[in-house]
């Protein structure tokens, strides 16, 4: 195999530690890697005016994404943060990745402390620092102390469902953003994502972006792009995409047929179309065409049958007798012969 020679012609360079490339370039989430490299570049470039919001804007991430990444890197001893009395991060120190994880500083120490009631019910993974940090994050996101049942749900997600700590933290954030401060909702969403093969934050973001694209397309197809969808409308879209597993093109076809049929947007009407297609096993446009052809053929037969019945129903008595061919010349001749025999010639 041909060797590749590496050269550099541009100015400016950011040295990346070998341990980071060897270990974290492979196993770490791509978003986390991006944030770390940006911080590293900022350090070597001498940038001193760095803020969480500034980083988020520059990388087109949310502030929670930035903080989540910092927590990850601090947990793995790649960085160490220092916070002030208000809980704001005031400094970030780059380490060599060889420190003791138990000595790392929590980038979210501003979160309320978990109560003894929250912690005494936990087992297995609950004894780890990672799980304690997850509880702290959950209490910060929800703005309340977790109940014992909430902690049990979190523990089940980690130990039994197999959701990673990073994804569990993202799930909590996602639930709060949708105004769903319920641990049952977090658990149900986590199970659904697990069933779909979503195991990382990056995959979750891609899934949600795809879902957002479908929502946008449906609202546009219905001429409703100037407003946000309601809860019931989001439920319909989730049903079509997640339960029925329809591609966006199939969903939009149902929306277009709805507009053509009743000249107004109706999620209920579109749902009837898509539910029928789901029952019929529709998977593609070719399946829809076949179903349409079958329907049109059935409609033609029923129309033809109805026309025959209508014609038979309106038939009069005059038309009911069997018509016969009569030779009137022959009839007249036989009448004349009969009169000659009866009366003789006159």
C-alpha cells in the first residue's frame, strides 16, 4: 500500500496531546472532541475572552452542550475546571489525562446537593461518582430534589436498559426543553431510543434533527409554517414516523391528498389515510400506486354494476315482452284466403 507523506504549508498550528489522539479521538463523542479542540486552539492562540455562551455561539451548540462536554473531559482528567462562588467556570486547566478521577472537580458544582433520601436508595452504579453527578444534574434540570422512585428509574436506565451517563444527561436536558419534567417520560424516551439503536448523544441529535425536519415539512405542506405545532399535532407526527415508520415522502403524500380532498389542513384526516396505508402494509410509492389502481378498478366495477341495476329498475312493461319478427304481407295474404273459404268470392 502506498505511503502517505504529510506536509504543512499554512501558518498557525495547534499541538494536540498524543494521549488525546490515541485514546479519545476514537472513543469520545464527536461533539465533545470538537469542543475540546476549540478550547485547545483558543489556548494556543492566546484568546483570553472565552465564555460558555461565546463557545456555544461559535460552535453552534447550546450552553448545556458545552457544559456537558466539559464535565466529560473533566471526568476523564483531560481538563480541570475552577468555579467561583456563583458556580460559574472561571478557568480551565489542560492536563495530561493521567490524574485520579476521584480528584476531578465537578464543572456543575452549582447544582443543588442530592439529599440523603435521594442517595440512600441506590445500589450498584449508584455508588459511583458518575451516578451521583447524574443525580445532581437531574435535580438542577428539574429544579427540585429527586424522589426515591426517580432515582430508581435513573438507576434502571443505567444498569438495566444500558443507557450511557452522557446520553442519560442529554435525555434529562431534552425532556426539560420539551417541558416534560417527568422521570417516566425520560425513561420512556430512553427505551425508545435504545430500541432504535441510539446509544450516543450525536446519534440522538441526528435523530431529533430528522424529526424536526419532518415536522417542518408537514407544517409547510399544510400551510402552517408560520406557527409551531401543537401537542396533539406533534403526537400525530410522532405516530406516523415512529409507530408506522413512514418516510417523510409518504407522510407528505398523505398531507397533500388531505389538502386536495378537503381543501384545508387536517391532521385527523391525514391520520386516517396513513392508518389505512399502515394496515395495508404500504412501504413505498409503488405500493401506494398499486393500492390506488386496485381501488380505481373496484370503483369502475361498482359503477358499472350500479348502472346496470339502474337501467333494469327503470324498464317499463312495454319493454318487457319478447319482440317478434312479423311478416305483414304473409299475414294479410292468409287473412284473405281465410275470408275466401268462409264467405266465398263476392
